[in-house]
């Protein structure tokens, strides 16, 4: 069975990061696969270094007639049994043929892009319900969560690299600098935690707005905007608490990343995290857009080593039970193999 994975994402982003994580894991597990993506040099280099076969195509707008032709040529040349599309643009460009067309949905996407597809993969139960409510039969809708890779060789990022005192409590937030990520709420909460520092790893259109807000709140001296980072394990190991304050989040891989790196997690009740965590057991769940509640939850974890240890322990149990690399890779391989056999 040959699987071709197709992804037209941006140079940076959560889904794009997990695409690299999953495809390299499947490659290491021996899956016969090839990848067709946009020509983002860093991603191409990383994937080829992991042994993946990578072709690049334009993935232009509606007037782009070249990409479907190149995709069809690639699929035929590799005699693909399954073509797996990531996100709407890749799905829209993926031609039909003797291969099974499958798509992974990491959000509540418009299902019009997936008309004519054979199977869909949802990464949380809510997305699966969204697909079923759209009229898809249960036997063609699969649930496979994300997992997190931990770099066992990584050392913590030295706090001195970012002018952060060794003894100060350190929060870590990861994600795109966008309004939906709720980082303005976190900055507001930080104003009520005057002894706490914050690292924000990510880039996006709201950076200037967030920097201005930090100055207005008087927290600039305790906030570090790190830009987009790929050394997530090193960042996690430097931090004391992972905070995930999104207003809208269909999944939230950061939840699993915090658990996998044995960090206490404070998270908003956005759809994906609220459905994933067990509030008060493996994470503290707070109402979105509620800076006082967020500050209170962070203070609870900092003030109670026993609570922090409980959150870490329960999170590790969740990873072992449902979100480990081995379990998710095996689930993908089994699902794709079954789809190919049915086709």
C-alpha cells in the first residue's frame, strides 16, 4: 500500500507542524508514502532529512489548473492506494482516480471541500460529530487524535537567554499571535501576577497589538515574545506552567504537548481543549475571555506543589492511554490499510 499525503499549508502553523510530526513518524515506522506540498524550503529540508519523498507543487488559487495535473501524475507514478489531504486547499486540488481520497480534518471545516471523498479523519470527537451532522455515514468517519513528539535529547532553554530570573515562576504560551488565541487575556492576567514571567512562542498579525497591550498593562519587563520556534521540548522544559487561553480552538495540540512534557496545564474552555481535558484532574479549565479566572488558576498551581504534581501525573496517564506516538501511528496505519483494502 502506498499513501500520498498532500498539504498546501503555510510556512508556519499548528496543522503544518503536526504534518511534519506525523509524516516523519510514519516514515520511521516503515509506511510506504510520498508527500506533495508547497515549496517551503525549511519544511522540505526537514522532511527529506527524515527520509521522506517530497514533491512540490504551486497550490495556487481557483485559476491554478497545473496543481491537479501534477497531483494526478504523482499519484499515478507512485501507484497510490490512498491520497490523504490536509485542510481545504489540498482537498480542493486533489483529483479523483483509482486511489481512495481521504482527508484529515483538524477543525470544523466547511464540508463542501470534501464532496466526493471516500473517508474523513477527525482529530477530536466534536469534529467527528460535525462531520456526521453533515450527513456522512459513520463507517466512513474515523477518529484519530494528535500526538506529541518529545525530544529526549533537548536541554531546557537557558532563562538567561531571554533575561528571565532563574527563581521566577515562568509561564509558556505557544501559538499563532492571533485574536482567537486569547493572548491578550493572558497578558491581562499577568498584570495580577507581578512576580511571574511569560514566554510567548509564536508569530502572527497581532504581535504589535500584543506588545502595545503589554506596555499599557505594565508587564513588558516580564514578557518575552520569542517568535516562531521549533524547539518546543526545550521551551517546555524551561517553563513551570503551560497556559493555553484560546477563545476558539477546535483541537489544541498544546494540551497533549504539556502532558507529554510533564508540565501543569491551565487552559480555557474553548471547544477542543474543553472536550479533551478532565477539568481539575489533568488540567485547570477556566472560562475563555476571563482574565481574573485565568490569574486565579495560575496562582493555584503556583501555590500548590501537590496540585501541580497531580496535573502532571494525570496528564502523563492520558498520554499513555490515548495520545502516545506509538498508539496514534498504529491507528493511522490500521485505518489507512483498511481504507485501501476496501477500495
